[in-house]
C-alpha cells in the first residue's frame, strides 16, 4: 500500500460564470500549464474551449458521487478496496507534470466535494495530497446583475413562467408604483432589512421592463442600452468629476446639473414640461413649485396662505398648493412631511384604541 508521492498536490480551481471564459488569474494559468493532470467533470464546462485553445489538455471524468470524486482526485481507493492508493494512474500525482492535479470546479460549485475531501484528509492522514483552493477568477462589483438578466430571460422565454410571459409595460405599472411606495416607506421607517428587500423589488421592475422591451418589433432595447444611457447621462452631468469643470460645493454642482439638463431639454416650451402628471397630488404640486422656483418664473403669484371661512374643494386645493409653495421656500419636502404627520395620526388613533403602533 503506497501513499501519494512527495510533493503531490491537488488544486481545486474555482471560477465564476459571471466572467468571460479564459479570463483567469496568472496563478491559475501557471497551475493549469504546469499540472500533471487537469480534470473536469463536465464536457460542456464553459472554460474548456479556452483552455484547450491555450494548449491545456483537460480530461473529463464523471464519478457517480462527491465521495467517489474525492477518492479519484486524491488517489484513494474505493471503499473497501486494497492496493496502491494511486491506483492505475487515476489519482493525484500522475502524469508528466509536477505532481499536481488541477480540478476545474464546476459552475454548480461541486456540492459535497469539499466535505468529502475533508473526511478523506482525516481518515487517511498522510496519504492524501496537499489540497489548495485557488480562485481563478473573481466576481466584479455588480456581477450578480448578470444573474438577474439570466433569470429574467428564463422567466420570459418559452418554457418559462406563463404569468411573466404575459406581462406588458402597461400591466406592470401598478407593481412599479406599489414597489416604489413600499421602498419609500422602508426608508422613512428606517427598516434596513425591508429597505434591502424593496430595493430588490424596484430593481426587478427595471429589469422586467427592459426584458419586455427587447421584444418590441421596431423599437427594441435591452438592459445594456438602459444602463449605457444612464452612464452617459451621469458622466455628462458631472463634468466636475469626469471633466475639467470646477464646482465648489453641492449648490454649485446642482446649478451645473440644472444648466446641463436645460440644454438637453432645449426643445421644451414650458418650464413645467416633463413633470409627470401621474405623481400623487401633493408630490405633483411640490414638483410644479420646484420647477417654477428653479426657473425664476414670476408670472403667476403664489396662492394666499390663509384658511378660508368655508372650505370647498377648490379652496382646499388652493390652500394645499399654498402650503406646498411655502414648504419649498423653507426647504421642506411637503410630501414626506405629510406622510410623517399621517403616520403619527395613525399611531395616535391606534393608541387611543388600545393597540400597538403599526409595524
């Protein structure tokens, strides 16, 4: 009964499917080119074409289980078997290289393999080769967004989800609005766990609409087009960061932003063009006031800030508009202020009813 030869080593090469095949670290390429054997468990592994093009020979093996794979990689015999632990050239340390076997980790992470290797290392101490986990490629920040693209494509494609496949831009509007308000509530409540969840729900809406847009017969665009447009806009409107413009403080940055935005929208006839009428009424009023103030327009006087003797629908609306005007001038978010007051009112009512504050 023999052990693995001195210097025998097993490298578990881990890669990510979110990076293009072949874009591996230099240590990974060194390990692959110098190894005695390079093994993979899937003939369709995304890295195989790139490795073979680089002259790296890869053997494809298909053990029936994680324990069987662990025995193969370490040269241990099958359970109950006797004899050479490197049996017939099936394990680590074989071949013409430096005594190293490289296992090309599968896209699924090879469930159970690390546990099986750990058990062998304990059961056959001194007989199992040195084991090293080598990351060959790393996820870049934002790379999980690629998974969301893939999931949305699967849901929307034939064989995916019937409900997702039936949705349109119009049918999803109510969900976009609901998710946006749920996100606002999480922010105002300071609920970090819910904030994370609701940000994901809003992000889903962007990806969902972008996936639907890919199918338009004449005006198709993708999530990459959406992201590319906003990147270009952000860079254009931040010349103090991406250009040679100087900006002293946030106020000057905001002024530059508005100037550049006005140049982009030079075809607008009114200072109020582009304000979405679908906003909630108080938020709509506040946005109109903000546009008027920013433009310096003074052609329409402010509403009088006084309670009329008798409230009607018209006088109540004009009073609320007056509040929005004064709140803007005071630097207040009137919409957020009303929501906060409403939550306080809700809690007061529940307390008077003997109930706990709403969660």
